[in-house]
């Protein structure tokens, strides 16, 4: 599983850094390295662009996994450069931004937007697999999520626009419910297609979400 990110427009980053002249840059060696949004090359490129704006970058580091305990160790190892920084520019997913904010009293500025959780089907091609909706229906849809795979998030079969197994919104994309039908057919469970599912209750998992594991 990977968290998919994209870099914010540089103008937005520049605006967020307007009051800070000495940023320290942090990237991540896992997800954002794979998506080429916060690996070594992107961090170094960001450093150069900020220096062109007369920012005095106090240092940079790419943490192996920015959303786990390695973050605290990396912060300690770079404590001198961080202490000389006026803010931390974070080129990780939102989880990394949150983790970093736990260990420092400097302003933490995200340079990326976190888009979705994905799996890599083929090299460089990532597909969203879970919307974390709190009402999983994969048992009835043969492991294919209609919330993420269907452009309309339909839970009771295809819309009227499906044509020859393709989606009307994206004609190059297979209709989610055609895929569900075919897999259920192979499994001898087409009776599930006749089951009615009530409208999705998006209040099941209220935000902010928390859980305590006993």
C-alpha cells in the first residue's frame, strides 16, 4: 500500500514560506520517493529553487519512513540544522507531516497534497483501492470496491451509461459493476447482485476518527 501525493504548486509553497527565511527540508524514502514527489532528487531540487528565492536552507534529510518512529531519530540526528531553521518544509504524505510536528516546536509546512491510498498494479501505475468509508462491502462485491472503482460510487449495480463493459465517465476504463458481475459469476454468487444495499451512510466514520485497540 502506498499513499499517493503530488507537489503543491510552487507559488503556494512560496506563499507559505513568505515569513520564513531559513527552512529545513524533509523528504521520505518510501511513498514520496516512489511517486517522485519527496525523494532525494525532489528534495535537492526544492532546495535549489528555494535558494533562488534567497532562502537560506539550513539543511535537509530524507527519512527512510517519515510516518513511523524513524522520524524522531532522524530529527535528533539533524537537531543542530533544525534548531537553526525557522520552519520545516515537509515533502511527505500528511501522516509524515503529522509525525514530524510531534517532535518539533518549529512551524511545519507541507509541500505536498495527499491524494489517496493505492496499490501499484504495474511499475509506476497506482490504483486507489480503499476510501476508508467505514462500511466495507467487499464481501458482497467479490473484493472489488464500487466506492473507489466506480466514478459515481454506486453500490447497487451499474448506471445507465455503461456501454459494452466500459464506464461512461471514462470510456477507457472498465465499468466497476461489470467487473463485479464477472467475478461473482465465476464464483457462482450472482445472487448477490439481486441484493439491495441502502444508500451509503457517510456518517459511519465521523471525523476526526479515533479508535482504541484493547
